[in-house]
């Protein structure tokens, strides 16, 4: 349910940003506040006694050879995304749209569709991270991820991406996130 709802939110963001060419920062913040309002309303209407299943919490907190399962999945996702972006036609289209949407449109790449798909995929990945965080905390609240809003932006910028768009490396972003997490520890 969480992944499907996240995909819907990503789709709304993608349509507003990619389809209607609205400002990405403003749309993302506005839709985020709307979602927080909906979650607040839902949380008060249907109180949940044990929001995170024990099996999920145990799996997320489990360590194999001292390494968290969440870290292993993050590393695997980084490798998969890097390979897809570099070696597949879909990945190259995503990269060219991010680097220069006008030139992409001129050569026939469907810019709006690629931007919508990018927001949907990003939202699903964010939901996966949220599920992992919920498993670690075991009893999350509505604002559980608030302190993590700026760190991903910092990791992407430290990893070499521009805030105005352009090419970014998933491996560099992963390394920057690992560095920031180490600093935080």
C-alpha cells in the first residue's frame, strides 16, 4: 500500500512538474505538505496499536557480517541504477532529459513522459527507504522522516550533481551519502 501510494504521489508530482512545467521545488514541497495533512487525518481516524510488524523490524535491524540489510540493499540498488542509466536505452534517455530537456525534445525524446517516470520511480524508492526507517524505529510517527529532508539533497550536491539539473552519478551520490552518514555518527 505504501509503495502504491508513493507511486501515486510521484505521478502527481511528475504530471505537475513534467507535464505542466511548474517549479519542481514548489510542487514537491506543496504536495509533500498535502500528503502530511492526509496522513495526519488518517492517523487520527484510524489509530494503529502496532504499526510495524515484528518480522519486518527484525529483518531490517538484522546484520550479516556486521552489515545491515538496508545498507546491502542500498548498495545493490546503487549498482543496478548505475548499470541501467549507463547501459540501457531507457537509462540513456533519462540521462539526456536530465542534462538538457530542450535538446532531448528536439531529437525526439519524450521529455514529459521521462520526467513523470523519474518522479514515480523516485517516489517508490523514497517509500522503500521510509519502510526501512519505520522498521528500524518500530513505532514511527507522521513526522519521522522530517530530519532527513535536507541530507539527501546535500548528498546529491556533494556527489557532484547540480541543483538546477544535469547529470549525476549514483555511485558518487552513494559515496557522499555514506560520508554524510559517517559524519553524523
